[in-house]
């Protein structure tokens, strides 16, 4: 008996909405109408066909090969009506003319140049192409004749056939969403449609309903993450198992659990059987999967993460390996994406997959971050081309640049001390940003961790936090500034080292004039001004660093300029004595007008690294600043030029000492905080410069002496002359 059931669905029912949103869920619900059987193809045995009808109310037409069990539907699912189709089917005799309507999606697989058929079916593979117009009509005439229909007249009307995909975890926005239903009808013969005399059900797809036009979809609020279905399923099955042990389990309870999980009651029966086999605990069956052996993992590592190459090698060596897709899936399970990237690109590539947390910003001057950045720009420094370096000190709470130091060469502890002084001071030149920070985060650079910097920061009461090497995520604020200045300032300067190039790496404009060092410093300071007063980082919620700094109520610990100058100088170890020539240090004399009358006193000497032309002297007992002293008899610029030329000549003659000569050739410059010409730091006394010139030129005073040019005077008669050892002794015995 073939029957047709019309179900007027209740759109307010949760089960109805879930079924309309998911074809698989609808199929499971309608399979409850079929009686239990042990057929390997239960749907074909039940003769189940169904489709939804569009209209003001959602309607479901279900065709079965038996009388459906409507009591198996969820409660309040809808209004049902069942009719027997046997008389209608018996009236369809050969030769009788009927009129029917069918909604189909005509397609054909067209192969372009593929003449080889499938090794089993013999069909040629091709691309699925949708047919329209006369081609669609011809397609249906061929299909109709194949199932026993002889079309007399055919008329077609194009209609949209949407392809919408909705996941099960998200509810539909509309109780009647557009869905494409593609039932598997290959296991049972076609049945004629009751209202259209016939239905081609072996190869065709059913027409899904369109959304109701008079309803306006409402956007639901964001849903929370879906709960763990396995945990909920285990709890529900354990409850059913407990009821079964106490002889209180009914079929209604099983159906209720099935409705809650959107499955068939027979599926719940299988869950319950699983719990009985595991002492009341439901254990979801896990699919067995292939696992890589240590030898396979070694092969993948040897091939730098290339699983395909490792699979080929293992197969050639005779090792038992699965198929290539299975091997790839096992590799993805055994190795994380970061580990696979590390095998291919090393530690730097692996770090891109690490998760970095975010620290609390706290208040201003709670923590600073510092780092060096090499400018991606070439500038002119006294006729030489160099890439400057910048040392930044950034406040973590406000992202403000509190201080910086710029050097034409790689920065040393001198640049760090100058940047600290610039960051801590608060005056007209340095602006409102500054003070003494509680913590300072630095990387493993030796210039940040040297004794001089530690002593200076320790005197200020700042704790240094040493971060592990190669961890830019540990100081994100200063790294953000380094990246921003490269993109927003250096990229627009002449001499940008990362500019696009021509073939072979040649620059587009090789004769492009470069900036002078003082102009580069001026542009950097202007960029820092814009960063602090105009930039609005996302982390500050649309505020500039200046606004965030002014809005922070935290107190600022300050220090006087004199005390800061003392703390940021490196101290000589033992006290020195003031003598008649001043203070002798490093074979050089330093003098000052305040030293008169203090010969014999002891003083402590402090100096800025590489600034040998000036030192600061302090009382060793009280630590009071006595004054500064300058180098006596400094070499003139002409002598310095001659010295550099002599060094160049010595480097050409003495190639064995090339490394030392190159070191002497390089000139260090003082770090600056405002536009100014670079100041060389290689000054030395005049006597030392002349002596060095004589040594480099091979000057020998003895070789230059001319004793025959001026005759020496006769010795005085009263002088006793030395005896000539070569004078022969007298032979006369009287003598």
C-alpha cells in the first residue's frame, strides 16, 4: 500500500524549525514513520519520499510504501492527513494521457578532450554543466522515456534553485529557510506524484520551498559556544541507564531524549546498549586512525616537514605506509602547525604560531620598554654613507615616546645613558613625558645590561627586567614604534634600503641625493612629536599618547638635572690625585680653573663613554660635584687630518695589521637629542698625536741627525780627556 501524508507544520515548534534548517534532521524525523526492519537500505525498504511545499504555511508531503506511524512524530509537530495512493497508481495504465508538473535541475557532465573512460563504469569524466532552454527540454524528454513516459507536449519555466548551506550548530534566521533537498532515491523505483500524475524520483532533486514573503527575518543575538555534545549525551544516557536498572525506563523517555538531541529513538537505543557494555558509562565509539611511528616522524623531519617526500622515501625503502592522504592526515594530527612551520622555516617560522598574552597597562611610568632600531635609510656623515641607529624609551601605559638617542653608528652604553637622560628629564626641550620608571624591560643586549647602565638605573630605583632573547612579544610597545617609524617615515626618505629595485637588485635612481645626518635627526624628532600628539593607537581607545598621559592621575617621580647627570656617567674605579698638570687619566691630563690651590687632593672621576674630551670630578668623601675638566693640549683639526692620512698609509704598508688599522680609521660620534652636527669622539692630546704621527711615518731622530753639518767646538783644556784604548803603549823604559 502506497500512502501520501500531508503535514501542515507548526512553525513555532522547535523540532520543526530544526528540521527545516537541516535536511539530515528532517530525514531522521521522517524515518520514524517507517516500521523497524533489518534492511541494509531502510529508506528504500520504506519507500520514503518527501518534499516541502511553498506557500503561506510550511507544508510537508511524505510518500511511503506503507501506512505511516504518525504517533512517532514529536509532540505538536503539525496537523497530518493521510490518503491511499493505490487507486491512483492503478489507474495509470499504458497509453493513458496525464498531465504532470516536475521541478528538476537538469545537468550534464561534459568532457573536453577527455577520451579515456572510467576503468570500471566506462564513463568519461567531465565538468558538471547546468542546462537551460531547449537543452533542458531535450534532457527531460530523454529521462522521461527512460522511465516509461512518452512526452506529448513539454513546456518549461526557469526557476531559481538556491544552494544554501547551514551548519547544525546555528539556528535559522527564519522558520522557513530556503533549503536544497537532495534525497538518495537510487535504491527504489520511481513513484508517480499524486497531484501531478507522476514523479521522477530516481535522478531528480526536489524543489525546496521559498521563504515566506510576508515575514521579515529578525537577526538573532550572538549565540554562546555550543556545549560539549559528548558530555551531555553521556549524562543523558547515564540517566536512562539508571532508570532502566530501577525498572522505570519507558519508551516515552527514550523518545524525549531523541527529540532533545535531534536523532532517531533507535540511535538512543544504541547509546544505551553502549552504556550497558561499559558498566553504565557511555563511551562514544572512536574511529580508528593511523598513527605515525618514530621512524616516520624522523623521515618527515629529515625532509624539512615535506610529508609527501617522506612518504615516497618510506615507500621506496619498503616500509609499510598507508595511502598518501592518510599519511597527510596522520602528520597533521602528530605535528602542530607551528611544529610543521618550524621544520620548514626554523625557529623564526615556528614563533609565528605562538600565542602571546597581553599585560595590564597599569599607570604611567609603571613600566618602560627600550630597544634599538636600525634606520632603513642611508645618510651622509662627513662624506661617508652610514645607516643611523635610534634608541627608544617607551611608556607602556600611554605608548608615549619618553626619550631617544640617535647615533651614526651602532649604539653602545653611551647612547643608552644619553637616552635615559633624555627620557627621565622633564623640561621645555624634553616635553611633559618623563620621570623615573618603576620597571624597565630590556632584551639581552649587552649595552643595556652593562655595569654602567645597571648602576645608573639602580641609583634611580628602577628595576631592570631582562627578557629572553628573540622575544619581541615581550616588549610589544617599543616593537610597535619600531615598525611604525619604518613604514611611516623611513619608507618616504631618500636612500630607503627596502625600496623596489630593478633587475639584478640595481636601484631605480642610483644618483639619488642622501640626507645629511642633522636633517635626518630633525625629521625623526618631528615624527616623534606627531606620534605623541597626533597618533591615536587602537589600544588607547582613540586617544593620543599626550591625552592619555595627561589623563593619568599617577604621580611622577622626578630628579634634578645635576643628580641625573651624575648617575648617568660611568665612574672610574679608584680616586685620582690632582697634581701640577691637573688630573692624570689614561695618559692624558685634564685641567680646570677650579683646581688652583687643590694640588694633592683626591677626586673621583666620572665620564660618559667615548667622550674623552671632558670628565666630571667629585669629592670621594661626600660625593659632591666639584666641576668638570677638559683635556689639556687637544689635537688641532689639521693634526687630526694628518693622523687619519698617516693611518691610511700605514694600513696600505702593513697589511698584516689591517684589522687594527680599520678600527683606528672608524670615528665614533656623540649621541644627540636634537639637530646638531655630529661630534667626533676620537680627540687626543697634541703630544700623543705628534708621537703617533712619527711612529706611523717611520720617523727616527738618530737617522735624521747630520753630525758633519756643524763642527763641534774644541774641548776645554782643563777637562780630562778619556784614554784612547787603541793608542799603542810606549816602548821606552824611561817612560
